[in-house]
């Protein structure tokens, strides 16, 4: 893709943890397209690993067919999404249909489902879309911000003020999702766009990380790691040290301070500061 794209370092790691017999998480990185996709197959349901693999492969295939990014329109900042974000949403809706159809057609896959979280960087804009409780985080100026709102029963109850975050973290209903890919013929996809800055970091992760490792510690690991592979390794290691109750997958993306990118998108930014 064009030189407009920011330079970034990326590392990803997936581990089955210490309890589950298999890994039902999947992820794909398309470095050239700055596309990052992570999916968590629903535990307890049939063929979670099939559903999560279908989810990431289908989204990547759809986006690779979408070669119009160069001439695309920007979002207007008033809730109208850019072409890149819209195509990502459509790709996820198509993945949902495929998983749902296979779950309906194949008895071995009946009821299978998965979460999905996907990030796509276009210039200095991030498109982030998700369904379920896999998350995207932004680390900026050493502060960690969750970009996605979990589609889970306990998260909905916290948002409605019916439960505290502490009660949610201790609840036995944590794994009950209010939205997932594959469980219905159609799915509502949450989508958002934000402006990125040099030195921002992004984290995509499955709940095997966030249910095990406190957010403050996730932030510390991302801040302190010298490079993204070390951050990914440490995050997975900590999830396992806390018990590794679930599969854990992380994708860590760090935007580099590229002078050409700064000059293109932030002409006010002095190159002397780089
Ligand atoms: Ca999981």
C-alpha cells in the first residue's frame, strides 16, 4: 500500500493456556493492509476453533478483495463512517452469515459461534470494529483506554448501573455474551474510528487475557516492554501465571515515529521532536 501508511511494529501470540485442551482463538495479521483480526471461538459450543478460524479468514478475504482504499472517502466525524470502516463492518457481517450457515447445515458445527475484534489503520485513522467480548485497547502517553464495549451480560449490567465492575469480574456469568458471530443469521457490529498519533500502541486480545491480568498490569507491560514481541510474550506469560484458565491471544501494534508520516498528517508537528 502507499507510503501514506504509518510504520508500525507488530507482534502476536496465541496460547491455549493451562486448562483448556485446545486453542479456539484465531488471529490474522495483514501487515501490508494494516489489518489485524482476532477471534475467540465460543467455549462450550461445538467447533469454536472452526468458527474463529472462519471468522478471521473470511474477514481477511473480504478485505483483500476491497482494493479501493486509495480513493476512499473519509468519515465526517459525525458518526458517518469511512469507506474502510464500512467495508470492515460488511466483512464481519458476511463472516457471520458464513458461520451461521455452516452451523445450520453441518450437525457437527451446530450452534458454533465466535467473537471478533478487528483493527485497520488507514493513514492516521484507526477503524475498530467488534462483536462479543474480545477487546481493543489504545495505549497513549502511558494510559490504557479500552476502545470496545463488551457485548456480554455482565458488561451490559455494569453499563446500566446494575452491577459494579468488581461484581462483574467475580460473576459466574462472565462468559454469557449478548452478541456473537454465527449464533443468528444477522448481527449488529459495533464500529468506531479514532485518530492515531505516533507512538500510540494498540492491543487486541481475547478474554483469556483480560479475565486473568488486571488492566493496570497490562498497561505496565505495554509501557515497559522494549519491543512488541517482548510485550506479547509477557502478556501471555502473565495470563498463564494467573492461572491460564482460558485460551489467550494478543496482537500488539506500536506506531513508530516516522518523519514522513508526521509531515503528511501533522504538518504542525516539528520534525525536531522526533
Ligand atoms: Ca475465550
